[in-house]
């Protein structure tokens, strides 16, 4: 599995999956402990999966800490500006310009919007 793909998404969820697979491999290794070759292979697999799971867990904690540090450094007014509706509209229009004018389809008007349109046109 590519490292970039492994680290994309939510590393916390991925770490849980790897830890679970590692635990199952460890249980399987214990079950086949009489066959030395299979035991060694299963133990190696368990170690690899558990190692990757622990590394991903640590990475997710580090990522959360860094995000929290960055968010604590941003002033409240800047965070409010970035999450405002007008900013999102401006960013959306800039993205459309950069992408060559391709636009996403407009959402269909709701019943309330159509009713307002009918009454406002009279």
C-alpha cells in the first residue's frame, strides 16, 4: 500500500483497522504455534500490522495537535471571516474562474422559493 494513500483520509480510523488486523494475526499465530514456519509468518504479519497501526495512531494524534496549535494562532475574527457565507461565495467564484468557467449545476429551487417567486412577480 502506498504511503501517501495510507496517510490520506482519517489516520485514526486506519490505525484502528490495522490494529484490529494485527490483533487477529496475533491470535492466528497463537493458534498455529505448533507449525513453526506458519507461526513465524503470522507473527511477522501481526508485528507489521500492529506497527503500522501504532504509527498511524501516533500520526493522527500529532496531526490533531498541530491542527489545534494552528487554530489557536489564528485570531477569532479571521476564523469568522474564513467561515462566513460571503467568503465561501467569493472562493467558489474564484475557483470557477480558475477551472475555466465550468460550473456545478445549480440546485433546484424548493417549493418555498418557487412560491416566493410567484408572489414577488405580482
